C-alpha cells in the first residue's frame, strides 16, 4: 500500500479533528492582519481553516486526497476560502519569500527545513509542533523513528531566528513545539 493510500484509509476511517491547534490559538495575536499562510501536512484542514478565518490567504498541502476533502468540507461549513493542494512534501518545491505564516503540525522531514526557511518572508512566523523520540516511551502514537524529532532538532534548524516560544516535553507524549519569527532583512 502506498503512503498516500495509507493516509487516505486513515481519513476514510475517522473524521479529522476540526478544532484548531491550541498553539495557534494561543499565539494568534502575533498573526499579521493579512498575508499568505502555508499549512504543511494540513490533514483535515483544521489549522488552514482557522488561519483563513483570521484573514490570511491560506494554502493547505497534504498527500491525502481524503484529508483534503474533509478540509474542503470544513472550510465550506465555516464559509472560509482555502487553496487545497494534494502533493508529496518530500518532492514539492515551495516558492521563495511567499508566505507570512507557515505551520507544520505532526510532520517531520528534515530535508524540508531549508525550503521552509526560504519560503517564509522576512518577519514571518513559523509554528512547528510534532513528536520527538521520547514518544517511543509511550504505548501509542507514531513508532517510526524517521518521523520523530531528535532532541533540540527544531532549535538546530531554526534557532538562529527569533524564537518566541520553545518547549520539548515528555509528559503524556513526547513533543516539541516551536514558534519563531524569521529575522527582518536589514536595509
């Protein structure tokens, strides 16, 4: 079964979560009044739809067609416009300096980090939250070490930016959370 088929089956079997990430809600005061946002591995679109409701023009990208269908339905119910893109994030080329906000929840692919850095505009915000290797100490959740962050991996990838919030935790599950602002270009 292909990776896309696996994810399609997952979303076919259970509806996606519709509430936005608590991290986005907590830091929503940092969002620009307008601009473009990219939601990486958007799944059922909960964060894409939330960002669109905050006045941003949003692109949600995921490899699962089923997940994107759930996102389209959520956006329709809430009267939000989101551009949905089905794509393999390991092969996608992101435009440079194109987004004011980038979100990435529950997805890890370190070779994507340089593309995320380049795609975010000067002064833009990155929200990143996913599982760490500590997750292997728990009985549920992802088990493949290739999908789990190494200790301090997000800080190594984005620590030269203005880190507004960072936390690694292993209570209830192994997670790392990063909110960072790309430095503004000096002229």
